[in-house]
C-alpha cells in the first residue's frame, strides 16, 4: 500500500503535496518523497522513514515549483531505504507506483543484460528503466508509455 498525490497550479506545489501526503501517510510509513519540476529539470527529494523526515529535507532546501508528484511508501519490493523511496527518476521521467509488477524480476534481468543500471531494489524502478529504454528507441513519449505498460503487465 502506498499514497500518491500530485499538484499542478499557480502556487508552489510543495505545500499542497506535503498536505496530501500527510493525509495519505497511513498508507506508508517506510519513506516519503516528491519530484518537482524546477527550471525545466526534474528534482527529486526523498527520505527514509516518516513524512517528517522529508519535511526537514524540504525545509533546508526550500524548493519552488508549480508542478510535482509525491509518494509515501510501504515497502513491498526492496527494503526500507532512501534508494528504494519513490519517486524514482532520471533526466526524462519520474515515476511513483502503488502495487506490484509481477514480472519485474525477469524484466530487470533482461534490462541489466542490455547494460541498463539500477539504483534500487524496487519493481517501480524497473518500470522507469523500461520506460526510458522504450523512449530512447521510439522517440515518442506516449508510445513509450503505452509499450511500457503492455510489457510490464505481460
């Protein structure tokens, strides 16, 4: 079980996302994180443990963005760590996920054999890496997303 919230609008997205995560924290106490689009780049802030840990990190950095996603995690794949916290992201995409990708292990082995690297032990990062691979090959975001869902549900 995990909690997912997003915001886009005229004001700084940090506070609405943190408020939403606070309401959903019961869905996951293992870690919390947010991804914000700052100066046209994805910036990820995440911490192991309760939401208060993430709030401390955000207070220190004071990010400002009008769009973002947030996640509270209850660990199912991979232990409780900052690396396994969501969002998972790179220069192209950030993903949050609730559930289990049943074929993640096989997909991860295949992607590693192709030279793709992983930072976490989560099935969610497998989706991110597969999405990135598909995006590089197809050069089309929507087609890459559709193919990634088809493959990860397979």
